[in-house]
């Protein structure tokens, strides 16, 4: 249960041992003993990092491979000289034996400048270790353009968080200002117009919207001219260069940005691993090309990540579709891009034309929007970063996030073909070469349009927008899309539908419908779990969203078991395991092998659908895309940083919510203004926070200010009641430092209507032996059980009074799930007589029983019957009454890949009950019954699930953390 933490260019114990041997004089080990140094043209240098300047040897040795690695060199090992500036001072102060010194032939300066180097505001490179210019700070009471903290926080609350309409803002301000008249106070804002004007005057985050118009200029038919040929299309956009400038300058990104490509190695095995975008081979290759040009040598490479997708904002009005274009940069880490921290920015609203003109208009629009980046792709542009340093920046077009319909438009490929490889449309799963810009251009020169479409799937009369940009190949830049290719495509649209078709083909419509109804009842009866979407009617509802498909994936496999052949169960298992593996935050070489194994198993077991006549072909582009994932991971890092789920979630903040705030009269113009104001408020929030001006609450800050003015110290600076209290209703991402161990603590709100004494709790739970169990628990806590000669009733002692709560909060490291910027996630384990004024809820949880073993070998499952705390000998014990489960077998089930447990019993056939300290809890667990062929009653409710069955699967698909925890490879 220890998180494997990220390390930039991380090398662990083996690298350290390698350096130890080198220091001892064994220079022959250089190219033999470490995989990083196997290639003779690789140059290494120590990073100038703050964690190298302390005392002692750094715990994790960070080694950076220089860009432009094809330089000749020779190695000199000699006595430690003085004044060496390229080496780690702490390292040499510790060893003082010898020096690893690289002498570069002919181009020493160019080689060292291949690594990112800071410069001054004019672009002149600075010497290593030169301090950054301090960021300009305002005075502590300078809230410009706002008059005070109260004014800023009010504007941010009304516009960003409450999204209050202008009419309601005016009403609120009228009431507030009326209340101030009696005390002689001054209004905060007179009305909404004054508030909007103040927000608009904020210089931070200000990138103005621009517009250009375009129309069709090609040949027209002599008669019956299509209307779209006469239409003029307006495209609104913001300068991508200025958006990037703002993004790079953000101080809150300074610790979550990669200034150069790197290769990362797992410390225990020295195997390659991929996480953030800059750890992939594509960024490495691009930077290597840039470093060969003396004009761009030493620049910081900034890859441009784009994403677009049509979205519907209303089905009740006429113009309800919009076509937003988003921008991010590859330097910011995946967790920032996924954590809704404005790492993805809206830069344009594209036109939605008639389908016949969509390709030409789409590509010409993108080329125009991105044209101000073109000069910066060959000549460096000086930009300031959030750490205060200036850098010479070189742009490059990077991956494009899109679903399949958008991908064929981007790649100018005929629908039904693969956008990545040259496999024939009718046989997509055959091995084929990858598409490339050079190959496509050669084919277009050679063949006519019909042959291009029929033989290669290329639409030859549309020029991709990337053709005018250096180092850009649209076929290479198509990003993997877990949401549409795998979750909504292969799982929901293919396999789930195939199961229904299979059942009808095998059993006839009537019996198949009866089986499908039972599958729906199984899905509906699954026990509740924090964040799990409910399916009260099974799979039957009109419009499926991506979140619906994700939720169904978590519970579908046990629901079909017993109704379908084992081959179908194994097909679903292979697909689910593939999905959860590629969704991991960090993917190792071992993971890639497991991913390829899952693909092979999926291809093997899915044959039952073809053999049964359910489907005729597997040449399906979205399903075919699975085979490209291993190569795309090596190219771009972990796919969870490039998924359309990121852009789809951005639709809510950038398109759907702003649309709902408009008056529906020419809404786009209003949406642009709303987005601009949101950006300004977010920029002000970051700037005030950076300077420590938003610490505490506005109330305590104001009270402190008045106390200072009155000449008295104000000691009561605690938060008002109810502030900073954990939200016990939902799980949540937590922005806090990364924690290695999981931590569980009881909720803070006592339940006054439940038991207040051990006696009352004994009656509530109908556990007559609870006092005895409590004494046994105390003995174990006091480490005195084996040495105690007294009878249990006499020792130890405790008070009868207890405090019962309904939940406990588990905080743990889960970077592959929705989590904070540090990868931390909080969920709530519940145990209560009535959840949300409804049925009772008693969750299950993992308990640490042997920290030396991995996964389920060191864990057990319990069901929480009550959370409570009590005092014994002046010490408070937070604990839980639990019912234990036993594991069935010593490995997961062969078909489903999930562990099986059943409720445990004592030798007297009574339920095995215990009391445990909450410190032994790890996190919540979700169990799904083994339904087998047993039909589920229509009266079975979710809260009956744990009481109605005798065996359960531990659901490893409930989230990505559970999958990693329970997988054999963990």
C-alpha cells in the first residue's frame, strides 16, 4: 500500500550503485551495467536541482539525458578538482574521491545548451545557477482593481461559484446596500454593471477575442448551387500564443511543469516507464531535431496540444450546437491537465458548416487560428515562466485530442479506415505500416482521387492544416482516445450490444428478453458505493453519456456471468483489464506487456461472437485502435493525459454553463464575455493566493484588520463554525501534499439519536458479546493480551460512554482516479441506520492485516456495522465494529479475475464479529454477489445485497485504485 511516486528522469538504487562503482574507479561499468547508458552516444549530466544542494546523498538520483544525443565524447575519470561547476556540490562534498567529467569534442557549448537554459528578457542565455528575477508583488493591501478583499471575494463568489444572473445580483446588492445605510457603511458594488466593469478592468488573464470570416471560393455548379457555397462563416478565436504566454507564466504551474523531455525509469527494476507527456519518445525526438539547429539550440520546447469536439447545449432551442477548440501544452503534467486547474483553455469556437464543406473549412480555420505560432516554431520567442525565469521558447504542434469522427476529419481519411495505419478497411486487424505525411503526399502525387479513396482511404482534395507547419505529421499526432474508442465504443456500442444479439440468436427473443431483464435486475441491485452511478432500471434509458458507460463497466461483468458462456465473460474481462491498465497514471514496461496480453486475450475470446453469427466482422476502427495503444504510450506517455474525457469535462465550464447564463439572444457573444471574465477572476485568484493575501477566511481577515486598527490583538482567528468541515456526502479530489500511506479518520459530527453508551450500542446491534469483544480490542491495543493474568471482566477498564458517527474519511494516493494535483483522493466509508433519509447503509472496507504482503495477500474484507470512539485511561480510541469475511481460495477467480469472499463464521457458526482501530482500515471496498444462474427477485433492493447472498466478488473495477490494488501485477 505504498504509492510509487514520480521521479523526473528518476533512477534509483541501481543508478546509485553504478555511480558508487564508478567513483571507486571502475570506469569499465559505464556502458555495461545500466540500461540508461547502453547507447554510446548518450551524454549525461547532473541536474542543477535544489534538492542536490543539501547535506548527504540525495535519496533518488536524478539524471538527465541531454537533447541532441548524437555527439562524440570521451570520458575522463580523475582526482576531484576545485571549481567544477557542472557537478552536484553535495555529492562531491560527500565523496571527494573522483570526478565524472565529460569532455565534448568540437561543440561543448552547444551540447550543454541543448538542455533547457534560462535567459534574460532579451533572450541572452544566463550562466547556470543564475537566480530568477523576482516576480512583482503588490502591497499587502493592494487588491487592484478591487478596493478590498471583500470586494474581490464577493465578485468571485457571485460570478464564478454562484453563477448568479445580473437581475439576482442587483436584487442582492440592493438588499445588502440597504442594510448598510443604517450604519453609515459604503456599498460594495452599486449594481451588477459596476461589478462587471471592475472584473473587465483586470489586466491579468486578458486575451481578447477576435473574429474572422470565411466563405467558399472554389468552383460552383452552374445551377442548383448548394446553400453552403454562398454562406459566410464567422469564427471567434483568441491568440494561442498569448494564451500559452499566460499559461507558462502561472506560478502555480511552476512545480508541475517539465522544461525538457526526459526518460523515466522505475527505481526498483530500472525498467522504462511513461507518465507525463514529456516522458514520451515523440517529445524527445522533436527536441532532438530542434537542438541540431544552432538558432534554436538550448531553447525550451513547448508542444501544443489541441482538442475539439462538437457539443449540444440545449435540445429545446434552435441553435444548440457549438464547436469549441481547446489548447493545452505538453509541458504541464497530466495530473494538472486532468484536475480542472485551467490547464486546458478554450481558444476558439469553430463554425459548423454543411458536411460537404466541413473538411475544407475545418482545416483552413485551424491554420488561420494557429498562424501566430508559426514564427515561434523555427525562431525562439522569449517568454517568462512561473518560476520567474525567462526562456527561449520553440513551439511545435503536438497531439490532437479527438473522437473517431473528428479523427477522420483531421487526417482527411475516409470513414471506416484507420487513421493511424494502412490496414485495409475490410481487414483492419492485419498488421500494416503506419501512415505518414511523406507517404501520403507521395500517394497524392501518384494516384487520382478515386484510387486514393478506394485503395488507401485518403481524401486527396483536402489539405490537412498541419501541412504548413514544421515537424508536424497529422497521422502521428492523432492521440489515443480511451473514452470513445474503448469505453463508449468497444465496451458499450460493441460488446454490450453483442451480448443482447447473442442471447436472442441462442435463445430466441422471448427467453433472451427474460435473461436481459434479470441482468438488469442484477445491475440495479448492486450495493451502493461512493461515486457509483445507480441503474434503477438497469441499462434502459434514452441517452448514454460517457459517465454512464464508465459506471456500467464497473458492475456489468458479474451481472452477465451465468447467463453467457465463459468465453464471453473472459472477453469482457480482457477488455476491462485493458481499459484499466491504459488508464493508469504510470505505465511501465511490465504494464505494456500486460496490456499486449490483454489485447491478445480479447482477440482470442471475442471469436465466440463471430462463430455464433452474432457479428460478421471485427474490422471496426474504434476496436482496432486497441492494438496501437502500446506504441502510442511510448510516443506520448500515459493516455489518461490526452483523453477526450478532459475536453468533454471542459465543455461544462466553457460552453454549457456559460450558455445557460445567457438570455438566448445571440448567445455566443455573451458566452465569450463570460469566459473572459471567468479567466480574469481565476487569474486574480491565483495572483492573490501566490502573495498570501487569501489566507484564512474573509471574515477572520476583516476581524484581524479591525483589531489592529483598534490597537488590540485579536486572538480568536479560528474559522467560523462549519468552515473547513469535510463534505460527508461525496468523494472528492484533495489538493494536499502527496501522502504515501493511506489515512482514515472518523467523521466529526456525532450522531445524537444513536447509541451513547456501550450498553445501548450492544442493544442496537443485537450483539450481546460486544462488551467482551471491546475488552479484547483494548487488550490488543495495550499489547497486553498474552501477558495478562487477570480475567477479562476485571481488566482493562473503559467508560461506558461512546460517540457514534455515521462515516469515516479515507485519504489515499490514487492518481489514476479523479484526484487532487498531488494525486490524493478522499472517500467516505459509511455505516448508518438511514442514508440520506432512506435505507440503511453499511459499507465494506479493506483492512490491513499484513503490510509485508502485496494486494489481497496482505488485506482482509470487513463490513462496517458501526463507527464509534471511546475513552480508556485518558486515551481516546476511534474504532469500528465489523463483520469479517473470508477469502475463497488463494488467487482470483480464473474467469472474472476477481477475488471471491464470503461472510466468516466462528466455530459456533455465529457471524465473526470484531472491533478494529480505524488506523487499520485502508479504504472502502465494493462487493458484488456471485449471482451464478440464480434469478434475482424484483423486490431485491441495493441495501439488501450484502445480506441476501453468501458469496461475493471483490469488485476490482470499482475504480482504478482498487484495480491496481487487487491486480496480480500490483
